[in-house]
C-alpha cells in the first residue's frame, strides 16, 4: 500500500493492517495517509489539500 500524499510505501502490522490512517474526501473515497504525512499535516483539511 502507498501513501496518497507522498507515494511512499506504508508499513503494515503482522495482521496486514496499515500503520497510518484513512481520510475521506467530499466524494466519500478513502485515501491512505502514512505517519510522516500525518505529522506534517495536522488537520484533515490540510491533508485533503495535498492529495
């Protein structure tokens, strides 16, 4: 799986769950965001601007 903002590979746990979060846009589509991008962009609106 890749981050929607930076394109880097997102790490997964041993149960194949991504270490990161999903953000929904106004259309309802989910985008995966890695931990590094979460640290850079604190709010959901900032993350959606950079998609």
